[in-house]
């Protein structure tokens, strides 16, 4: 219980602290850190990078491979937030289609970058080849699923917090990593719900990857397979998942 409490507090307090630092310094100017949300309101982007960095550091304290997966997911999301800000294309199909014509989009970089990092983390977290593959699918799929939910205020962070909650009852690395995901999500949820902050791809991918590493660390093969099927289904029916999140 002590390790889970420490992981949750580390993740939450680091997220809040880094958000405050970024807000105070606003590297590149405050205009760079503002976006318009679905309702046209101006929101801050500080929470996304702060949450990604904080959860990566907190996850690395539990297992370096988990920290690697979260950091890579956040970094790839940040690249897409910046380089793909004006790209209207959404979904794997659109980015893979562009790749077939020779265009490497920011979405494609994000897709392959997160997948590579997730497979590397899975290799370090599991021993058997099939388990390693399933672990990579779960981590990458969880990162993508969290991003699919980020269509209205609080949807992604709220879902991560809810899905991480049962893992807090577990011991070991799985419970500690669930606490990392929960702490980061809890720290950003009030401002996200209040439409003062936006997680963006940076924050949602990092939180999803943290949740994925928790599942991988706690689950055996049957659990890995079940979660892999779930995240693949969410990816295939991504439009429906996002539509459901909008409706809730």
C-alpha cells in the first residue's frame, strides 16, 4: 500500500508542480501554449507535457521500461500536437494512406514511434515471446484508446482514472503503475473538466501508456490477451468510441 500511495502522490504532485512551472515560464510565449477547444474556448496546453513528464518519471521509479513507454508515448504525442496541429487527417487509415504515397505525416511518426516503444517495453517487462508481443499491443493500444476519448473535457482523464482504480487494489508493480496513471489523471482532471486546460495527444498518450504498463505488469497471458483484444477493437471502431465519448 505504501508503494502505491507514494507512486500516486509522486505522479499527482509532479504533474501539478510541472504544470505550474510551465505556466509561469511559458517557453516560446503564452500564445504557443493556447488552443481552442471544441466549444471555441481558449484553453492551456501546459497540463499535457507536465503530465507526460511526471507520469514517465513516476513510472520509471517502478520499472525503467514503463518509464520508457510513457515518455516515448508522450514525446510522440507532443510531436503530433506541434507538427500536425493543422493537419485535418485523423485515424490510422488516413495516415497510412498518406504513407503509401510517400508522405510521412506526424500521425504516422506517432503511430510507429509509440508501437516501437511499446514493443521494447513489452520485451523488458515480459519473458516469453508471445507475452512480449501482447504486452506491446496492450501498451500501444491503451495509449491510442485514451487519445480516442479526448474529444470532450474530462473524458480521457476520467476514463484513465476509472480504469486505473481497480488496479490500486493490486500489489507489486502493477498496482504501483496503476497508481501512477491514477495520480496523473486526477491531477489534470479538475482543470480539464473546467475547460481551462487541454491534455492533447501529449497527455492522453502518456496516461494511456501508463495504464497499459499497469495492465502488462499485473496480468498473465489470459489477461494480456483479453486486453489486447479490447484495445484492438477500440482501434478498429475508433470513430464509434469517440462518438460515444462525445455523447456521455
